[in-house]
C-alpha cells in the first residue's frame, strides 16, 4: 500500500488530496499508468506528465524511480519562484 498525494491542479482534477493505493507497479511510470486507467479524471490529470513533478518519500524524483519499499508518492506541478 502506497499513499499517493496530489497537489494544486492535480488535486483539483482528481478530486482528492490523498489516497492509499494498493498497487503492483514497480516504478512511478507504472503507477501513473495504473491510476490513469482507473477513471477519466485520473487520465486527464496524468495526460501530460511533462507538466508534472513527482516526489518519492518526500524527495524529488524521476518518473522511472522504483517503488520497492516506498511509502509515499506525491504529484504536483512545477514550482515557480518569485
């Protein structure tokens, strides 16, 4: 079981800030594919992963990051400075 967190417009599209997901995915990319196949709202949120960033156990990661032993994955848009 992995906690999946959604921030900003990702959360708005999916409709929840956090959920626990029972997954067979071995990488973040596979997790995205599983989530996208669930419902249209997930497919819309993940339709352009180049517009997203991901953190695995609170560390900025790549989408090919492995999920073995991971407890939390967070998806969010790129942050802008000001």
